[in-house]
C-alpha cells in the first residue's frame, strides 16, 4: 500500500510539471520563423557601373516553410510583390550617372516577411542615344520647297528612353524639338526652307537623362540639296525616257509652247525620268504628294510605252494622285500603255479605267482625224503619229472625249482614247496616247488650254 501511494504521488508531481511546461512556452520562442533573403551580389561587393537597363537576381530560404515570393523596393518605402527570383529594371536617371539602392525581402507561405531585407548599391551610367536616317530615304539633289525626312533612333538603355528629337535647317544655332515617338517630318516654306539655294537638315536625339546623340545631317557633307521655287499654279511633269532624244525634245517643246502661249512663266517643270528618276522623292507620301499639292493642276505626259524603261510611271502616279485629288487637285495625264499588260482591272487607280483593249492601232496615218464630242477641237495625227494605241474601256460616270474612227478589226463603235471622270467639273482627264503626236493642225494646243482653263478653272 505504501509503495502504491508513493508511485501515485510521483506520477501526480510529474503531471503537474508537464502541465505547466506545456502551458507556458519559453520566452522568445516563435511558432514560425521568418525567411531569409539573399542577393546574387552580396553587400559590399564591388559592382562596376551598369547600363540603366539592369537585371537583378535574388533568392530566399525558409527553414520551417516555403518561400512563396518576394517584395522589392528602390526606396524602402514603396514595395512591389513578385513570385520571381529576378527581374530586369529600367532605372531612370537624371544625369550622366547615378547610384541606386535595392532592397528585397522573402515572403513565406505563412505570410511572414524577412525583417532584414537583402540590399545593395547599383552604380549606373547613362549611354547616349543615336539616330540615323533610314536607308533609301535620301533627299533628291533638287526639290521644290517640300522635304520629308525619316529616321530611326536607338538607345542602349532602351529605345523608349529617347524623349525628344531636335531638328534644325541650314545651321545649328536654332533647334526645334519634337516628341521622341515621331520619326518622320515634312518641312515646307513655313518651316524655314529657303528657295533658290542649297539647304541642309540637321537632327539629333535626346534621352530622358538629357544626353544627346551625335548630330546627323541630310544630305551628307558630300552632297547638296537645292530648293527650286514654285512658279505658278501648274506643274508640268515630264515622264519621257531618253531612248529617243528627238521624241523627248518634241514632246517637251509641245507642252512648253502650249503653256507659254497662255501661261507664260506661270508654271513649274519637273523631269522624273532624268538620271533614272533622281528627282523622284524616295518618300512618296508625304513628300511627293505634298509637292503636287503646291499646285492646283498637274500636266503629266509620258511616251507611248514601247519598252519597260519607257513606260509611264504608273506606280508613282497610283501612290500619289489619289491623295492629291482628295485635297482638290486636278490632272491631265497623257501616255501610251505598255506593250504587254498581264492583268486587267488594276492597271491604274487614278482614272476611271476598267480595262484597255488588247488590240492596238499599230500605226496611225498622217492627218488621221480624232474626234467624238463636237464641243472639242478635232485633232490630227502628225509625223510621227501615235502607234500601238490601246482603247479605254471606262466606267460610269466617266465621259468619252475622243475616239479613233477606225473600222474593224479595231472597234466598230470607234476606240475611245480620251476620257474625263465626269462630264462637268472633272478632276481627271486621261488620254491613252501622247497628245503631242496629234497636233498636226495645232488643235492639241487648243485642247490642252481648254482643259486647263475651262474644265479645271485654272488661272494664273
């Protein structure tokens, strides 16, 4: 009995001790420990200056749980959560260089945050931007007072760090600034272009830290860019190739004489075939379109289209004339069609031509009369006369002006060779043969002057 009581008392004492041991935890003991955080570069490590776009890596360790993510900051006040172990940052600096402190704390699966973030200093330097004119956009040697320039800006710290472009004309004393998301500009007289002299365009880029690129110029130092003044409201475009100099000279003489007889010194002249098209702007829209818009009316003449190099520049016309018409421009276009036409329905987009006839008038005899609408003067073929002429199949509301009066096999209804896009107030008059070759009786000059003054309402 005494032994039993002794055992019972001993068990009770141990139970009391265990009870108080379990109900009162030792001071400083935590049920879950906070994680620890580490950077790929430890504090006091030697870090060479980095570019403003920098990648920082880190990791964490939790002895009694799992790390579910990280909080990072560059000021220890504003924190961002991420589940990743690294990130690339674009550090915005205000000068040529700067130093940033970075903090990062691991977060475990219980929401505990490392109270002692890993931190380090990151010295950063700013790389200057660069800007280059786009290849294939060089300014022609001679232009009217319109010029477009296109460029691409780059920056090792990120192309989006380019804040401004600065441009200047003819000297670098007066810079003008445009936003960094613009990479094309068109300049006119009100921009500072100076007619009757050589001009130079200067450009430089500025990044968000105020650092500038080298100054670029267009044209380069080996070339000159001459600006011709606009004369009159009519632009005469020569689209003749130089395979037959006599042909070219006769055509130019016809149009110049026709215009001089009514608009002496009141028109401008542009040769787009000389030197393999050196006068054609590389940036068609807006530069060539804006050049056309300097004038109320365009007279565009080309050869009869007897070889690929001698064909009218339909591509240039299609890329520019619809925009010119949209701003109220008007055009008389005279040319022959190419010998070979592979497709119908998409030959031109600037005149109401559905297609053209496959058969041709190979040779038009001297003094062949061309007429249709009796209100227009009768035209007569000269020597040489038009050859390989194709008829026009047009669509309403286009109106026929001239037809060739040949019998079959050409067209029993006569072959249409001149149309206008509407019977009254037209903006397009299109002729599928060279007008200068049907001026034997001088009426081609009368016809052209009527188109300009009466149909288009152009005065100077």
